[in-house]
C-alpha cells in the first residue's frame, strides 16, 4: 500500500513539474510583456514625442501631475478633518462627564494636587497655615482618592529604589500609613504657590467642596476668549478642536491646575501690546503654578525684541510685585514651610516618570541616569529654545507655548500634562488677532482688512469651479503674471517719462500754487 502511494505521488510530480517550471526565455518574455503594458498605459498620460514643437504638451502634463498632488493633499485634509470630528465626539462625552462630575456628583479628584489644594483652602478658612498643616492622611480620609492618584516618594518603605511602585504596592503602603497616622512615602506638602488654593476659597466658604467646576469654567472661558479673538474663518476649527482636545477634557475632569495657568498664559500673550495688563496676568500665572515660571525668559525676550530693556524691567516689576503680594502673607507666616512647599517638586525625592526621555528608562534602550544628567539636558534644551525664540519672537511670538515646555521633555519628571496642555493654546495664539492697545491708531489698524496676494475665490479655468488644492497649485503662476504685468507697466511709464525730457526738461505752468504762491513746475507733456 505504501509503495502504491509513493508511485502515485511521483507520477503527479512528474506531470506537474514541467508545466510549473519556466525557462529563462519565458521569464524574459513575460517581463517584457509586462513592461510593454505599463508603457502603453503610461503613454495615455505622458507623451513620447520630445521634439521642441511638443514642449508645451510636455509642460502641461507635468503641471497636471502637480495638480494631482494637490488633489491628493486635499483628500488628506478631508481625512484628517473626519478624524478630528470623530475625536470631537469623544471630547463631547468627556464634556458631559465633566459637567456631571462638577455639579451632580460628590467630589472625586484623580489628582492629589487638587485634593491637597482643596484641603489647603479649608485649612485657610479655619485660620490654619496650609503649608504647615497639610497632611495626605487627612486628605485620604476626607476625599475618596485611590493610592495611584497620589505622588509616592523614594523614602520610608519606598526608599532605595528607582522603579515606580505599582498600584497594589501603593495601596498596601497607604493602608499601613492610615493605621499608623503618618505617610512619609507620599507627598503631603502644598507644592504650589498660594494662588493655586486661594481660588478655591470661595467654594469652601459656600460649603461646596467639589471644585472641579472651577477648572471647567476656566476651559470654557478659554474657548470663549478664543472665539472672540480668532478670525471668523477659523471659528469652526476652534469649536472642533476645543471638543477634540480630549487630553484637556481629561485634565478638566481630574481638576488639573494646568488648565488655570494655561488660561492666564494665553491672556498674557494675547494682551502683550497692553503692557500693564499683560504683566498683571503674568504675575497671576507665576503665583499659580511653577510651570508658568518657564515662560518668564521667553516673555522677557519677546518684550525686549519688540520694545526695549526698560519695558522689560517695568513689566517684570509689575509681574513680580503681583506674585509677591499674593504669596507674601504665607512667606511671613512660615518662610521655611512656604519655601519647602514651593521647592517640593525639585527637592523632594520623587520617582522618575513621564512621557519624555525618562520613559525610555523603563525599556532596554536606555538606563535611568542620575537626576543631575537630566537636569543638565533640561538646561541645555532651555538655552537652545531661548536662542531659537530670540530669532522667532518678532514674527512668531506664539512659539513660546511650545518652546517653554520643550525642555521638560528631558526632565526627571515629564508628566504628559506638561505638553498636551500647550497644543490648543498654541492654536489660539496662531489664529488670533493681537488685541491692540487703547490708542485710536491701534484700534483702526486692527479693523483694516488684510490684503492677500491671491484671490482665493477665483477659479483656475474660466467657467469651471476648481478645488482649493488646484488653486493653491496655480498661485505661483498668478503671482508671476501679476509681477510681469506690474513690471511692464513701470517700464512703459518710465520710457514715456524719459521721452518727455528729450528736448526740454521743465516748463513753467500757468497755474499758481495756492498754498505758497510759487510757480507750479511740471514735466512737459504730463499735464494731467
């Protein structure tokens, strides 16, 4: 039986192998036939006649290729718009969730900073110093917070380790600390300037401890201000992007302080032509969160380049005075406690984490370097960003929204909120018209329409509507035609002007100048 099966297999192989194997000549013929088909198909779009008489046709076919590229880019624009619209649906769900968390549910903060700030506002209402009496144990008992919402420290049971603790480890340690009444493994200090919790005092006075509505209002105010200042053509994009900014909605739902300071920084740059008001808002931003401090050197460069050094001194004096006035009572209350709280993000032994270079430390690609290495890289990145902004600040002052937070990519702790809170404000500043000063000339300058080099409403071919991509592809042709027509008109005028001076340069006119009584001299032949 086995021998019969082997004979049948050999017979089938012998029958099929000659038909499946192809000779080299057959392979060459098949490839030649395929190339002929491709050449015949391409011949319908690109001519093979390269004679000088056929150059116009060749040139038009090349232009048709670029129009095709423009149409492809237009299709990509539609694809991106569809993706943004779909993402905005998710943002709309987050918007509804933020409303529910802010007004219809008990306070639940997925951010220990908001929990500590709310507790600090309550301590201040009770007449106690938030920077000395703040305690994560009391916060954990007051608000239903999860252990992984806290900030662990490399001390106590987490000492002598670099790897970020897991959620189960933090839960076990926090449960032990709740029983012991002390939590050295978790950050308990108020690690932000005083305005971070002073804005929450009205909520505590009203006995309303759900402060998420404050951050929701901040984001809505940011969108409303953007609606006022951006150009009308970009308002649909503004609404779509404000909803599609899911990361910002997540910050709103978690009570992230970044929403508040971003609102202030955007106003600082929008009102940069109103020196005193811009400096006042900068002072409020500096008194709210340390991340706003990264914008100080960029603000200095922008004001210096656009005005002068004395204007820099004046504005920094106002901003520093406002920030100092807000924090001064707590500085005098207990200077050591205030300084320890403000410097906690730098001094306290926190675990390395984030979305920047430090994230590669959890992979085999890079080890976790000492904190000094990341500090040096962050300082070098800041110097490069400042040098870059020195060249950009006159034409692109809004670039500070990206360059100011870019050095944090190399930091020991580079949380994702440092970066995604800068994307939407950057769009606002790019699309906004600068709010002018109170002078009449500045207001009139803002109302002047912007003259464009090209008419975007004009179709490329007469009587045939053209898509946006095609119009953009022909912009260079329009510009060249306008330039040539202008040049010919200037040359024609100059030739006529010189011709009139051929025999006699000037002739005295009969009319008298009514202003000063002098004779009106004009070129001969140009009496209009």
